[in-house]
C-alpha cells in the first residue's frame, strides 16, 4: 500500500491552482474566447493573477497562526514565484504585444500614464525576491534574506496602486484588492506593536 505524504498531495494541487489562469488564457487563445481585444484581456488576467497570488502569499502567515496549520509556510515561496511569473507575463504582454518593444512608444506611454511606472516598480521589487528564492540564497543572505523579502509588502502595494490608477470607471475590483492588502498589512503592524509592547514590559520588569 502506497502512503502519500501531505506535501505529495498538496504540492501538485498548489501547482494546478496556480496554473489555472495560464491554462484559461491558452485555451481562450486557441478557442477564440479572448474577446475583441485579446491583448487587453491577457493584460488584465495576468495582472489580476499576480495580485491575487501576492495576496494569497501574504495571507499564509496570519492563516497559519490562526489555524495552527504551520506547514502552510512551505507553499509561500512557490506561490510567490508564480506571482512573479504572472507579473513577468503581464509586463511582457505590455512590452511585446501592446508596444512591440518600441522604446519611443514605451517612453511616451510612461510619461503619459503614471500607472505604468508604478506597475514596473512593482515588478522590479519582485525581481530580487525571485532571484533569491533558492535555499542557497537563503543560506548566503542569512538574516538579511528576511529583511530583503519584506519588499513584497511594497511590491504588493505598488501593484494595487498600479491597478487602481489603471481603472478609469468601475474601481470596485482594485478597491477590493487594496482592502484585502490593507487588512493583511494592518494585521502585521498590530502583531509588531504587540511584540514591541511585550519587549518593553519585559525590560521594565527586569
């Protein structure tokens, strides 16, 4: 009888879940379901996938503490890498399919639409996190690894602002992302304040 571990079951499921947005785009492209403006549809879906995966990754820490399912932490890095993957697809869609790698057109677009600058900033902040996601990088950086990876908070905020600035009329979706991000960051601030107060009390007692 073959007994599978929890990781052997859940890791493939995480991969499948993270690949769903890409598979939907591929199927949509072949079946002609991407609408009258396929580039816009690809841009939106890859951007949404990036933000959702960033938020899911940030939600793992509070969820694992509330539920005591501490093993959830082992999937955070994988989810973060998929967020970077979709962010890269999102950026490439703009540079290639939308602007055809035209430096002049991109420069003009950036000057005209600040949300592109904000989106590029989000990707640039995620880049060093993706490059240092290996076990070797964790060993080499030591405590600095955790400090570096706090950039994910800024990257997520930049991504949410990018989406908010992009949308002209119905801002319900970007506001939802901003609300979830605010709650996740607010929880971290509350935990930090609580720990700081405990340390101060401990010092006072001593």
